[in-house]
C-alpha cells in the first residue's frame, strides 16, 4: 500500500495537507539544510513523507521571529478581547478541519481514526477555546502595603516559549501548551515529536488564518537531539514547556542550567497504580476501567494505569474479568471506522514493548493474556493487549514505564501494603483506588504521592482541573487556570503617593 493509497482513504486529507517545512514568521520557509527525516504510517509501515530536520539555524530563525513579534506588542499587548476573538476562531477552524486533522493524526501515529476524530481533535480545539474564554478572567491584584503607596501586582507574559511535545497525543499535548501560553500573550515555538509533525504544521496555518499575527506561533519540526536541544540551550528562549520522557525532561533542566536559566516545566512519565480493595462491589466496572486505563491508545498514555495493585481476596475474580476484556480486544486497521485498538507508534517503540514482555517472562511473571505481536501480515506495528500476573513490585515490568498495552498485576495482603506498593515508584503522575470504604478512600487519596488520584473511577478529566506529576513525573501543571502560571511572571509595581 502506497502513501497515496492511504491518503485516498482519508476524508478531507489531500497531499497538500501534508506540510514538510518549518513554519516561521507566518509562512512555510525553506529549511537551512537539506537534511530530512521520514514519517512512517505505523499501521502498515509505509513511508508517508520526508520532513525537514531543522537544526540550529532554523531554530535561530524561529526564535528571532518569535522575539520580534513579542517585543512589537502585536500580540503580547493586544487587548484581551481581541486575543480572545482570535483564539476562539482558531479553535473553530480546528473543528471545521476536524476530519483533515484526524486523518493526519492517525497517519502519523496509528491511533484509531474514530478516536482521532471524536476524541483528540475536538479535545485539542476545546482546550484552545477554554483558554480563549479565560483570557479576561485572570488578572492582577492590589496589595495592602500602606497608606502612602499603591502596589499593583500584575501578571506579565514570559516572552518566547518553546513547547516540546511527544507523539502519543500530538495535537492535544501541543494545545495544552499553546492554549495557556498564547492566551497569556507569549510567542511560541512548537517542536513536535519526529513521529508526528503533521497536525502541528497544519494548525500553524489555521492559527494564521484565524488572525494570529506572524511570528506568534512558529513550528519547527526536527529531531530531539538537534532542534529540541537547540531550543533548550537557546539564550533567547525564556521558557521551555516540555511533555515527554523523564530522561529527556532531565536534559531540559541541564540545558537551562547551561544556558540562560530559562523557566522549565516538565510533564513526564508514569507508572500509575490502580488499587482495588476486597470491598470493591463493582468488579465489572472496575475491570472495564482497568482495561481501558491500560489498553486505550495502545497503552501509550503517560497516566496509563499500568500497575494493578489488587487485594488477594478478589484478585482471581478481578483478573478473570480483565483478561476476558483483553482477550476480546483485537487490534485492527487504524483507518477502519470499527477499530478500537490501533498500532504502536513506530517499529522502535514496538520493539521496546516486546522486549519488556520478554523481560517480564524472564523475571518470572506469568502472561495470562496476549504477549505477542498482532496483525503481522499488515506490515504495521501491533501488539496484543497483554496482562502479567504474579508480578513483584521490584520487577522491571512494575518499575519502568513500558508505554505499551501491558498490565502488571501485583497482589497485596491489605490496604497498608497497597498504599506502600502504590508509592514505591520513582513516578507520581496518577493513581486510582476502588473501594466502598470512604475512610480508606480518603486515606489513600492523601497518602498517595501523585498529581491526580481517582476514587472509583479512572482517567476522568476536565479543562478545569490541573494535570501533572509529583516526583519524577515532573512539575508544573497543564490544564486549568493554574497552567497560566507557567507562562507568566508576577511584577510588583509600587506607586508612591
Ligand atoms: P521523548 O522524551 O523521547 O520525546 C519528547 C520530545 O522531546 C520530542 O519532541 C523529542 O523530539 C524531544 N527530544 C528527544 N530527545 C531530546 C533531546 N536530547 N533534547 C531535546 N529534545 C529531545 O518522549 P516520547 O517518546 O515522544 O513520548 C513518550 C513519553 O512522554 C513517555 O515517557 C510519556 O509518559 C511522556 N508523556 C507524558 C505526559 C504527561 O502529561 N505527563 C503526556 C504524554 C506523554
């Protein structure tokens, strides 16, 4: 199957939807070098396009454009009502181009087309609309400092923000950054992951069409160690907002220290526990949520509930239900409307997940569902939903982020052990507890060191609630009004009477 055949299957996607050059100063420009990288459709392993592998010179150009736009005040000092109108229009345009953007997203990362169309794209557009609405709801303070002086505490944009994002929810993760960064008046350089540049490049055009002034949003595709590093080390970037692995997140802290002490915020990995206690009285509901929590998006989710921490009294009954769901869930063609489980994003990630399945077996855990590649005839990268039983929390499959459809079930004797095991990880992104005992629910919610704790549910979310991690899952929050703190600084202005 050729790239043309694949594109022909996608509603509203044409070859011209696929942009391959950096978007700087309001237009697609020639990159400084001929270097490119390939994007591959992971559903069939077909090459789709060669994309400019931007380097230092391209990053310098994008930063210069962003700086010029910021200093000119064309956006940073635009009246809030006008900024709101433009961002609202931007969000509307994303929705008007929903089928095109959904097709581009699936072509890059192999998630089911219905998920892209009904989940990722509307949610990304909704995020932009939410921050557009918030623009004139967030303002400064007047401090009580004395009768002979008035002290205003005002919020100011940081300036030039670099947003470096991953491939698992390419457009949503980008918009979690773009929404609050643009709403607060910054100029942004977006660096999409090398696996998934299509939607980032396409929305740059839509933002311009909505009225965002040139230079306020630049998009620089490229490899992490080139374009990403150049942004991290740049002396004229004021802030890096990053979502990705803990390993690379730590590099951004180093880049900041080696350059201009730029602000850094990090949304990193996770190894989230789902605790189920003996008194859980809805094992079917819990099993459905546990399966969805690890198999959605083929497990390539930062807050995937990848550790099932279950009390021994209900372990067999619960696991039986989870295994039944896992076994029923079949990977399918991501472009097929009925597919629920898509592909893994790339061959490299496929091999990484398969290697963890081997590690789990060699560590002595038992595979009770899946464990193998799926749809090998497709040429793509698919893995069966996999469940390991008899996992010890010290095993690598319980401690390391696999980022694939692999659940590790750990049996515990009681509530205290469950909480200890839940916290016994370097990560702290999210956790869940399933119980009818309100005291245990409250105790666990406070005792677990994680940025989000769900009780008798999993993966509930809203733009109104912050999202982010404790411990090595990062710091700083996406979503909610709190995210605006990452892109602004407070200034105290003292006016003597
Ligand atoms: P990654 O860290 O490999 O890449 C993320 C981004 O960093 C990409 O744009 C990449 O090009 C860039 N990058 C890579 N190496 C770099 C370097 N040396 N210098 C500068 N930039 C570099 O992560 P990924 O594989 O794209 O995504 C998966 C990871 O993202 C998982 O660990 C997952 O948990 C995490 N994630 C976290 C959240 C969250 O909100 N906490 C959300 C989604 C994904």
